[in-house]
C-alpha cells in the first residue's frame, strides 16, 4: 500500500507541535492539558509536582506509568517527549538517583522542555534531560535503559518496526516498554494512509492492532498486556475514521527477555486483554 510522503508528514508534525508548545491555549483537533491527563488516569498529586507549563502542552492519548512502574534509581527514555510532562513524571518516580532522557524532533517542544528542566535543576526533577533526535534512531548506547515510554507518538512514524527495534536495542535485558498509542481494528485505506493531515492528527499512521503487536514481537519484546484508553477524537474526519475502522487508543506493556524484571513484571492487568 502506498503511504504518506515522509517529508510532508514531518513538516506537518513539526508545524502542529510547534503550536502545541507555543500556544497551548489555542483550539486544536485533539484535547490537551490537565483535564485530559486526569481523565486518562494521571494522578492529580503527581501532576501537581510537574511544571504546569509542561502539563498545559500535554497532548497524549493514554496513561501507562502504572504499567511502567518506574523505580527509584532507574534510567528511562521517553520517545517523543514533547514539552516534557511524561519525562517529568518519570523523573519524580525514579528520583533521587534516576535519570530520564526525553527525545524529540520539534525544536520548540525541546526548547520548552529544556527551559522547564533548567528551572527545576537541583530538585526532584533534576534527573531529566532532553535531546534532539528521532525515535527511529535513538541517541543512546545499547542496553542503557531500564524502561522506555512513549505517548501518542509511534503512530506518527512511517518506520514503526525501526522504532521498536531501537527500543529493544537501548533496553537492558529485563527492561520494559510502556506506551500509549493509536491503533486500528481494521487496515486503513490508501486514501487515509496517504493523507499527511490525518497522520498528524494521529489517525493516518494507526497500524492495524495485530500488526502493531507483531512489530513489537519481531523486535524481540514480549507483550505482557494491553488495555483500551478513554480517549476521544474531536475532529469530524478523525471521528469518522475511528467509527469506520475502529481507530482507538491503547496502553501496552512489553518486556525484553532476560534479567530478573522480565518475570516479575509479567503479571495480569485489568482492562481489555491483548
């Protein structure tokens, strides 16, 4: 199937998320901010400890930190970290000795996240840093992270298998991947997958759910659980695609075999079965 023009897609994504960083109060075709985060499941007391400017630019599609279970002292990489809300949450949960690396390709998102991190340097959020990069080519050495997280970003990549291969590369044995993302029950049509605007809206790049799982497994990770998230699309085009093709948000936990964490993390979770 023909897919989207990657240069056009990158330009659309950067333009959109530049505005998300700079003008979080504007109207978008998706929900944003603290009310969305709380409805998805983020604890209010955790959000209270994150810079408010990071929370206001939050545009994720689900909650997964209960699946990730970041521990004090662990190293976490955040794929598509945006203005930093999930990275800051992970920093709080891994403090005081943990380290969090947020990776993003949009300059304005990075600028905002770095500014907020600099303001918090020396405190409980001092263990987070942000790097420019693409999630298909992570700026990290092999086996250096205990946990990888991502929120509503992998669907934007036309090279999803490479993303999951990179996750498997940078995770240590027993490390885990916890994410929220958009998938579809049915394969999308070429008219949708070639539309850069629908990709940027987190619709056009939604992989068929079983294919998404198989890509994770081909990377050498074991899927432990998935569940459906209470995420809703706002734009008429997105809602139509959601209704017609079963486009929905899921949270997922997968583990890299080996190490003591692989067995201890593979426990039943409530929610929709994988």
